[in-house]
C-alpha cells in the first residue's frame, strides 16, 4: 500500500543506521512489526501466574533423566 508520511529525516536515518537497513520502507516495516510484537508480548504477561501447566518437559522432549 502506498502512503505519504511526514517523518523526521534524522530519526529515520538514525533508525536505518541502528538496524543496518538500507531502505526507508524496510526500516518502517521492521519498526511496525516490532511494535506489534511488543504489544502481543505485553498481552501474554497478563496471564502470568494464572495458567497452571503441570507437565514434565523432559518427558515431553523424550529425555531420559539420570
């Protein structure tokens, strides 16, 4: 989708340099994906301490304990 944005040039160039990305489109896409990921992780934190998973990871992974 084509969109016209008025972005601070110095901020955009700093983000491109920090992420080692050469195109403006790619740096904005990476930033948006990062924002979405951060939001999803924050949503998962609401479940901390509320889900009881009674499982043995060694058994699930097929490991034999000593």
